[in-house]
């Protein structure tokens, strides 16, 4: 998605990010002042877990609304977006002191509390918000219905839907049905982009953490 945004010259997008995970690793947010800083992170390369942070600091994305269900969100993520209200943000004080923050309208909303979309927005959906491996498969259809009941407005600038195969139950048929429902509802054309393996290699210090502890 980041590469597509770059190719079409997208700028200043209001992004509604519907995802189990934040995909903003390396970002520190002051939610009261609506400001953001880029901070050191465990991985130093662009990957599926930090592409939104790249988009923010490249000026492609100007505001973010992160919508997720429960389970979902920061409590269920590893190396997630950080808030200045976190106790651990004190370790990023040097980055705060030495860099100028960017203006970043930002909010994190639980799906049940999300009112839907008003005004121009780019809708970015990861299927794992409905079908993450930590969720019961029996709840997928109900979670999809909950989302589809939300108003999506009539000013969408685009919609991207990702099938996170490493995080989701084997639910390709349900995913395809959801994509078709979205396209029909919005009168949109479906363009399928083949998955390309990203630079998501774990650093050695993370590889040494036993999987059960990491999970």
C-alpha cells in the first residue's frame, strides 16, 4: 500500500486504519496535543508493521483513526505505536527533546464505539481485524457484520484491503466474500495486487526470545 501511495503521489490523506495491529511501529504520539515523533525501533527497515509510520513522516498520511475490535489494539501487539502517556515513553525523552514534532490528528477507537466515516478518507482494512488467530473463528461473520453496519460516507478516496495470511485463520473464502460485498456497496472496481515478500526479518536479539514468551 505504501508503494501504491508513493506511485500515485498521494499526500495529506486522512486514513481510517481498520486493523488488529497498528502498523505504526516507531511512532510516538502525544494524543492531547495531537503531535507525533519518530523514535528508534527494534527493526530498522520498512515492513508490514511500520509502513504507516513511513507514510506519516513522508507527508502521505496527515491523520489517522485506528479502529480495532477486542481482542485487538496495543494490548495484543508487540512493538506497537507508543503514547507519551506510557511509562516507557520516558526512554524516548531524548528523541522528543532533539526533534520537532509533526502535527498528527490521531485517535484509537474500539470498533463498537466507532461511529463510521464522515468526510473524505482513505479506508485501509486488514482482514485480521476480523479473523486474527487469537479470535474464535465462530465470531468472524459477526465481526464483519458489525463493521458493515457502520456508515462509510460517500467521499472515500480509496479502499485497500489486505489478507494477512500469517496472522489470520485460513479464511480466504470469507475474505473474498467481504471484498466483493465492499466493492458492490461502494460501486468499486476490485484490483488484486499480488503479495510481495517484505523486509520483515527479525533481528537476532528477537529471534533468541522463545516463541511462547514472545507471544
